[in-house]
C-alpha cells in the first residue's frame, strides 16, 4: 500500500525552514516556494558550495535540515543547491 501524502501548512512551515538555514547562510540567496500539497521547495545559492560535488552540497543541506527540523524535514521535497561559480 502506498504511503499517504499529507497536506502541509506551507505558510506555517516555510518560515521554519528559512530560519533553519539562515544561521548557515545569513546573506546568501534562499528562495522557498510551495510544492505539491504544501511541500517546501528550496533554491539556495552560496559561495560555500563552490568546489563541492553535487553529493556534498546535498549532504550539507540535508544535514542542516535534519538537525533543525527533525521529523518535519519530510515536508521539504526539493533542494536545488548552487555555488556562485556555477552561475557565471
């Protein structure tokens, strides 16, 4: 039986996600948009990601999110992560 997808209150949850990331990325670009059933989609651009592999970038972000959001991390369904060098 497939897992049931629950609706998330995006307006309540999105600020928690941003706060979880702002300590690590105080002045970098963090864009949060609403996905399916209120899920959070992230776009983060930071020079901290320069010279990291895609796997390293994803691991870095998900470690932060898991530590800060614990079980609620499941409400984040997409994280696009770029170094500033990638956008030149």
